[in-house]
C-alpha cells in the first residue's frame, strides 16, 4: 500500500512513519518503490521475511488476547470489545487516522 495510507492505518505521524519504514527496509521486512500510478508516492510491500514475522506476531497476539480474556464468559467478552470499539470511535478525531 502507499506510504500515506500505511501511515494513517498505523496511526503514525509523517516523520515517525518515515523512520519506521526506513528501519523496516533496513531489516528487509518491507520493500519500498515508487508508485507506478503516481511517481510522487511510495509503495511499501511486505517481503517474505516480513510476511513470516507478521504471521508469527499475529499468532502471538491471538494467544495473548485469549489469556487476557480467559476469565470472561462470552457475554462479558462481547461487552468489553463493544466498549473498547465505542471508546475508539468516540476519540476517532484525536487519533488522526482515516479508514
């Protein structure tokens, strides 16, 4: 995806996003090329190493979520998730991001 969209989805400011992307390129987790449709933009793509790390991190995140929620029943889990979504939606403007 283009760097601007990535920055927005990650909820990062411009300079932080550029620094993070530079470090990910250095670690060979992403590649960065000019957007063929708009030469002013940069497209960031996961490398195979980046995809592997993403898969591992996702698996760990699911495990952590399950451990955090293991004391809640299904209704309590849904209430918690709904409350967190509501909180995020309420503060959408403060987070400076777009869908």
